[in-house]
């Protein structure tokens, strides 16, 4: 898959069959749309082109400027590439772009930039300043400029929209099973190992503190989770150095009267210095909610129980043989 971030340097697409969307999460609903895109392109021996926006448009013109995303741009690229799309075009979304009229959006952006053979959009897709453009307007201009407009089925669009909202809600409520079902994969995030207060090692459970690579990435609700943990090298090629299992805590550490929310990972059977390393954490399951415990001894006992619960989950899901 070719990734394009410069609209002025796009190649001449051959019979481009394109769709446009945010595709946050690249979940099962989105992948249904991408499958339709590939099927339509195959009919005309064309190239599949997915157009997405960065940052999330709702940060610029929506009612949720601090929206937390399910996928960062890098993660979105990775997931769409797995769907065997030919081209992904990342369009910088800013206030100026949001003010383009619907007519100029069609003529100056869609037609002159992509010269599409077919555009596939949902029945409720709106575009242009104040979202005045719609399917019917696009279809009308398609007759003028010579491209086809095809509609994504209503049920597919509604399922995709519902899924994005449900996934965010499920993750915030630590309902990992629902999130996994709707995403079609295990939720993950990347970050850097930073120095903590090293309290965990004093009770036999050393933890790696993680600082998210992107602050707008959605972090699941507080509690303890079973995780798979990958340490990457820093060559820029994302080569895997270590692939491990462990348990993760998200919360404000009420046992020690913590004042800020942290992400801490206890990695099983691992004792190396990885400060500064880039890591990817994949959430396998939810174990328990955060709780107030009476001192470090009680915390140590609870962590022993948590580890046993995590090991059982990981074994059941074939992460441990």
C-alpha cells in the first residue's frame, strides 16, 4: 500500500475507486466498507483509494475538540495496509479545509485531485462547509464530470457509526470483550518506558511506567488487565526485540495516595533495563477494577492473586502454552 501525505504529489491513479472517511479504529464495520471498495475496483480493473483525514475532523469543527481516538495515524495506516488497499491518502484537516464549499470540494478536491472512476460513500455522507454537500449533489456532479457514485448500504454505515461509539464506551468501561468483538482485533497502544518511583520492585512486582506516544489516544478505564507486551528497537523499523506477557495497571494508585493517573506494566519473567524503549501493549482481557487496599502488604497479596488470574487468562487464550 502506498501512503500519500502530499496532495500535490499524488500519482495518476488508474480507474480510481475511492471512499472517504475518518476510519477511526478500522473496526469490522469499516472493513466491510473496504471490502466493498475492493470488489468494485476489481470489476473495472481499478486501484483502491482510501481518503482519510488528520487530525480527526471533530477536533477542528466538531463538538468534541478533545476527542480520544481509537487509532493514531500510524496505527490507522498499519490496519488499513492489512486490508490490502492500494493507496491511502492522508488529507491535512484544518479550519481552511473545513470552509471549502460543497461544490468546490467536489470539483477542486475530489475530481481534480483524484480523477476518480467511482466514489463510494454512505447515504448520509455530508461534506463541504456547514456539511451542505450530500450523496445527491455528488451524484449530480458525477454526471457532469464523468465519475460514478455508489452508495454504501444503510445497514453497513449505521453499523460502522454505532460501532465507533460503542467501542469508545466499552473501552472506557473496561468492557474489553465488547471492544474486541466490534474491533475484530485486540486493542493496543504504543508508548515509551519512563522512570517511575520504583515502588513495585520493593514488593516483588517491578513495573514499567508507560508514557503514551500520542496524548489523544484513548486509554481504557481504570483497573488491572492481562496484556501482551512487545519491546521494539529504536531503529525506526519497529523490529521486535522482546515479545512478552504481563499485567497492566491503569489508575491513580489509591494505596499510596497517588495524585495522577498512571499506566504501569509488570512484565513476567523479564529483568532487563528498557528505559527509553518503544513498546506496544496489547490488551487481552480485563481482570478487576481499581481498589483501595490497606497498605503495601495488602497490595502485594492482591498482586499475587492478580498474576494468577492473568496467567489463567493468557493460558486460556493461548498466549502461554
